[in-house]
């Protein structure tokens, strides 16, 4: 049933997207070129609505709510939260809402999931024994995770097919791992959103005929954040790191964007053209090559998450350490923080110099 539903979602997304494109032009949900953007012509941006509608059809066909008896309100909360996010995204795609209003919509959606749905990070079993109970912080931490990941996906939506492709890789990884761990609800939701996104990607890959807009980026970020909570909550600290690794591309890009703005004494919310995809474009890669490179990086993180999930404690710690070093070296190589902010590369050059002059 799941595979048939995925096929229906995929075909529905392909059929609905051209209609959404016409609607976007009709209601003025378009993206105009400017100095910060890569495209050079007016583009329709409402594509996330096609993903959402396809997801809804898949949800009502599959009716996955019976797969999560321990969280009876979770399915309805996800539907309500998703609808709030979609409305926020549509309004932003039409009239460009202020950052505060967009954040308000995200917080409202997160609160529905956390309060009504009961989806919260409560405790973590520590690797060397004992348990960490978040207590009164469990709600703020859960909301911070949902809002943070939602915005991280939104931040990487800068090239044709980029956010859709990276999200698809994250969704199929979360869904596959959830299936192995026996979380049927997470696997089902992840699968139908993946299929819906893949159908939209048919029109969104370079050269794009339509953008997903904030409607899509916020929806995908919201769904991914909630599914990762459902699939990996109330487990060990090692397991809690799994979704962080799966989402390595958007999380690291967001992290370095914050560091970059702090270093350059800019507001954290200030837009710029120094994100991962911008840096790769500056290095001479084409639009399509840049997207494929980032897909490959996202797939590498997904594979690392699978390996991490099977590793022993010390193996897991070693893998994380190696990943962090690789991320830092790569970030410094392409200039994610700035051309002159390369502390690790400087240390490596210094060690090489010492070695060569012994």
C-alpha cells in the first residue's frame, strides 16, 4: 500500500504543479530578480503548494495515524501545523511578510505539534550511564529544533532544485531508518512527502520552471524537523545525533552563516551571497554542477548517519570528530566564513612547514 500511495503522490505532484504555476502568476506569487538572487527573470513561486496537496492526498489514502497509538494526537497536530506553515508560506510568497510575522507562523505551527500533538524531547540516555531530563526546558528545546530546522531548509533554497533535492535525501534517509527501527508512522509520512517532493522536482530542477518558494521550503523544513523528533526522541544521545548528521548540509550552512555574520558584525538575520551554493558558484562551478555537488554532500551525510547508527560508542564519537574536521576544512577551503578566516588550514600549514623543515 505504501508504494502505491507514493506513486499516487508522485503523479499527483507532477499533474498539480503546472496548475499551481498558473495560480502563482494569477495571484502575484512571483520572484523578481535582484542582486542577491541567481535567476534573471520573473519566476512563479508557490510550488510548495503542489507538494503539500500531494502530501494531503497521500495522507488520506494511507491514513497513517493508526501507526502511532502512543501519540494519538500527533497525526492531526502535524496536519494542523503543516496547514499553518503553508498559509504562512503562501502569504509570504504573495506579499513578502516581515521576519517577525513569518517567525510567528512557525512558532504557532510548532506549538500545535508540541502542545496538542505531545511531540517533545523529554529525556536523553547518556552514553556512559545516567539520564538527562530536560524538565521545563523540553518545550522550548523542541520548539527551537522545529523552528531552527524549518529555517535551515529555507536558507538553502537558493538554486533550482537545491532545497527539494536535499530535503528528498533527508526524507528518504529518515524514512528508511525509521522503517528499520519500527517507526511505521514516521516511515509512512516521510515516504509520501518524499514522493510528493520528487514529483515537484521534475519541474524545479535546473532550469526551473517554478520555485517552491517559502510555501515549500517552510513546509519541508517543518515536516523534516517533526519527523526527526518522532523517529529519534527519548533515546540515547548517540541516536539523537542521527538527525543532526542527516541534516548536515542545511545545519552546517546555517551555522556558518551565523558565524560569518558575527565575524563581520552584521545582524544574524541579514541576507548575503556567501552561502554554500554561492561559494561553489564563485569557484566556477555551473548552476547544475553546484546543485549536484551539494546533493552528493547531502548523500554523504545520509550515509554517515546510517553508519553512525550502527557504530559502537567510541566509533560513533570518532565518526563525529572526523565529520566535524571535514566540515571545517571544507568550509575554510570554499570561504564559507571568509577568505581570511581559515584557522584550521593555518594550523595544518604550520604543521606541514614544521615537518618539512626538520
